[in-house]
C-alpha cells in the first residue's frame, strides 16, 4: 500500500509486481522506476479523490507472458508515455485512467500492445498536447462508460465497439475544445444504448449510429458528422447552453441521401441546434418525430461551419 505524498524511486532496474499483489494507493503518490515488470495481471486501486502517477522512465513489460492492467478505485491512475509491451488487456473498472497518448491494437504504446479490446466501465481520460488516435477495440461495460478529453489536442477513437448486455449511455465529456471524435460505429446491445454529452468541451460523432437510446446534450458541443444517410432512431434533448450540431460538411456529395442527417426520434430543444450544410445540400434535417423548442432556444439552419 502506498500512503499519501509518497514517492517510490527505483532509479535502476525494473520494479517487479508479483502475481496476485495489487497496488493500493491512498493519497497522491508517485511510483518512479526505470521500468515495471508485471508478474501477473496487476490491479491498481486508487482511492477516492487521489492520484497515483507511474513516472517510470522505461516500459511496462510482462516478459514472455500475457499480463495486463486493471484500474479500480474511484481515484486516478496516470500512465507515463512509453512504448509499453505488456500483452494483456487494459480494464478500467472504476475511477479514471489518464493518458497523454494513444496507440493501436498490437502496437507497443501507453495502453500496451494487446490485440484484445480495452474494457471500459469507467473513465478513460486523454490529456495530450499532440493529436492522437486509436483503432483499438473498445468493450463497453456498465451503465456509463466514459471517454474524457481534457488536452489541447484531439483524441480520436475508431476501433470496433462491443458491449455487454445492459442499458447504457456512452458519456463523452471533458473541457477540450479540440476536434475530439468517436469514429466507431455505435449500435445497441440487447438493450438500448445512447450518448450523453457533458463537460464544456467539444466532441464529434463520425461513425455510423444505429443506437436507439437517448441522446442527451447536457453541456458543451456535440457534433454529428455522419458518413452515411442511415436513419438514427434516437430521442435527442439539448439542454440550455449546450449545442447540438448536425453537420453535413464532410459527407458524400452524391447519392440519394448525401448531405442529410436523418432522424425518426423526438427532439426536445432547450439550447441550440445548428445544422451545417455541404456544397450541394444545405443542412437538410428530417425528423419523423416531434421537434419541440423551449423558451430561449434556437435553431440555425445552414449555419456557417
């Protein structure tokens, strides 16, 4: 167990974590080593309101085995930016796992080189100053798996999404005003899946969306840039001060559904809805449900990008 304000400094040789020995951090602590060798899948438990920083100057490895990292506890685990070579999964079960870079499946990097999906039940925070992307699959678990962006540069996630069978909203949050993007296709599990946008920052949704759960824009800006003309049957709510942009700028310029954002659900607007137009079709929006505007809300059609 690491107590608050502690710095563990092992400047030479790897710090070895043996099998079945979780690291429990109480308070704000730093583990500063020349590298970390996993002797088994390792649980990092960081308590509420606290942070554990892995300030290693070398990679996290698992030797010839296949071991990964599991994040538990309501606190934050900060991973250093190294070409980590451990081959096991990263599982974020509680609290926050914070990174400043991203890497693809099977490639050494901050999230290891596993070819399996990242398990996301809690929060993955990107706080980078250089734009980063990942094609790593994401396995959604729990009611509110969360992608947070707080960096000055954008994070893009485009890996295949799988889901456990339970109702959920994918939370897109953070303070970053960069062009952060969920580029993966998102549908339902055996229950309805939705999207909730919180935080003052920006998120774009660019993948095919077939989910039928609610889309709640509580804060900041959520921008849909759909690369297809498929209907999305979601009830959309935009809270006061929040912005929903239905953007067609980057869509195909030909075909029966080019330049359109289609919806069959109900839309309740208490904030701002902006529809962006492409070169041939200016911000066309179709709804099969009811479009309701609250006091002080706004609709901009064909607004400038």
